[in-house]
C-alpha cells in the first residue's frame, strides 16, 4: 500500500509534467484531487475505491484515477522494487485485471 501512496504523492507533485503528453485525452480537475497527506491515511480499500472505475461508488474519483494512470512513469522509475511488488501480488492483480477486461469490455462488446 505504501508504494501506491508514494506513487500518487510523486505523481501529484509532478502532475504538470506527467499530464502534458496526455493533455488531449485527459481532464483532471486539480481541485478535486485528494491531498497526498490524506491519501497516506487511506486503507487499501479506500485507495482502491477511489481508483476503481465504479461510477456507482461515491468514493470513486475520476481525477485521482486519471492522475494515477499518467503517473505510471513514476512507478517505472522505481525499477526493480516496483517489478518485485508486481510479482508478489501477481495473483491479485491478475484476477482484478481479468475481471475488469472481461466484465467492463469483452462482455459489453461481444455478449
């Protein structure tokens, strides 16, 4: 959880740089981004609720989600530590990615 919070903190501080290449396809209202200090106090469930694309969830924050997406450059800069975390949590990540792709994309288009 700490790593995800660190990534958000750094992405928040570097928002101009990270958003610039995607300016035509994102729309982040900086006033609606949670303060990194607030995010540091979140549980994993709170972080996931703000991030997961579930518009029925009142905790969902599209601005937070977009910044985390463009902030993956920050994650890549963490190098081996980030990749090791991905490996440690591969089962959970794989399940959630599969569920997202299947339920929100494939089934809606083809079924």
